[in-house]
């Protein structure tokens, strides 16, 4: 098979440079966010700062996972083959390729769960005292325990689905398209090569028939993936309704603070939607429903997903007013900082700045 014109996207050196760049940007932006979170006093944000911190840490982990695994995603007429550029790496006498792929999946997908958790927490906080909820008197410990338990169950669900139908078998090794060896120089039919595979349509007696276990597993995977999206959409509707309601009794300062956090969260959602949800939906669904092999185009789509962990933090820093002001001061940027009706410049007395700054 002749390499496509866009092969440079997933081949060396561009692929390595791209992953190295996104990882470096991710490390810088998220470490900066963590520094601003824990050095900028703000009683208005409260425990929510810890959720922002967890999300930043997960973004860094995801970026490093991209750089370490250097994943390749080859689409077929019936699904996909997902594997590392370092296929064949042995630890002792054992190949851990498949294990590394599953670890990457775990770190990658937990980002969506944490994002959904952000929305649940914000919705509960915004509606506190307005709409009754069993979480009204929860402490930070309750939220932490809930987050840990749900995260464990969610990742266990993903791992269970993958182990049920998406790990290599003799059949899926035999079905490996010949162009994978031609394009990447990687022999996935070798027993020492590990990967993750979705193969919903398989040849039987000369015909392509549905492989029911793979179909069920794909449905479960999409349900877990789409479940976070449903939670996010519901919470957006709920939060927006409360903030915009005329009878919510918010003060002007509180309303602006809630809107700042809400807008930051919306942007924090738009990035993974554009750079992760949509590419992943295409990767998982298109081959199965169309029967068309997009081949190495899957690498281009999956490369896009490495962007969102590196840029998320910048939007949070910009849209949360106090964080934005802190960055301007930290780097002595030549910008005025507007805080409500007052305008603060770098020549303003620090005490006066702290007294007048707000979201």
C-alpha cells in the first residue's frame, strides 16, 4: 500500500515533534495553573480549586501518556487496530504492549469523567439554597469519596469492556490488514506484539457477519463515553437556568463569579469536544456503520486528541478573573486588569489591588 499524502502527520520526525511539543505545552500550562490555584487567595472558589487541580494533573498525565506510548490507530472496514509505535518492547520474556495500551485508555478516558464531575459539583454549588438536594450538607470528604469511587468504577468498566472483547486473539491477529506492516513496519501478527482491537464485522464462510461480543462491547464503551456527555449537557442546562433566573437572589458579585466559573467550564468542555469527543466518535463509529476503511487516517484523527490536554489550562486561566489577574502580575504583562468597576494597573498599590480585585 502506498503511503497517503498526509503520512507525515503520523511518521517521524513530525509525529515525535508534535507529541513532544504538546507535552511540553501541557506541562507548562498545567503547572502554571496549579501554581496560580494554590497561590491565589479566593474564598469564592472554595473547594472547587481542588477539582481544577485534579483536572490539571490528569491533563499532564494524559499528555505524558501520549508521548510515552506514541499511539497509532489504523481504521479497518470493521473497526480499528490501536497500538504503540514501540510494539514488541519486552520486559523479561513477556510483552506488555497490550497492558500499556489499556493503561493509556484508562488515563485518557478518565479525563471525561472528571470533566463531568466538575459539572455535577458546579450544578450542586450553584443550586445550593435554591433547590434542595441530598448533597446540601456534604463536606469536601463526601465529594472526594464519591469522586474516587465513581472514578474506580468508571475505569474498571472500561477495562472490563476492553478485556472482554478488545484484546488480541488468534482470530484478530489473523485478520490484521497487510497494510499495517507495509505502512508502519510493525508486524501485529507476531505473538509478541500487543494491541487493542475493535473488529465488529468478521469473515465467516466468505461473508462479513457481525461479531456479537464485539458489538455488545462497543455499545458498552460508547455508553460509558456518551454517559459523561449526557451528564454534562444536563448540568449545563441546570446551571444556566439557575444563574439566569430572576429569582435566584444572587448578588451582583456572586452572579459574576458564578458566570466566570461557568464560562471557564464551558470552554474547558468545548476543547475536548472539538479535539477529543468528535475525533473519537468518528474513530469508533464510522468504520462500523459505513464499512469503509479509512486506514491511516485514524492516526490523524487520534493525533488531534493530543491537543486538548495542552491548551485547557490556558482557557481556565483566562476566563477566571482572579486567575487572569494573577498571571498578568506574575509575568508583569503590560495589560490593565479590570475588576468590576475598578481598573487596576501594575503601578497601583498592592494593598489597594487586593481590596478591589474580585471575579
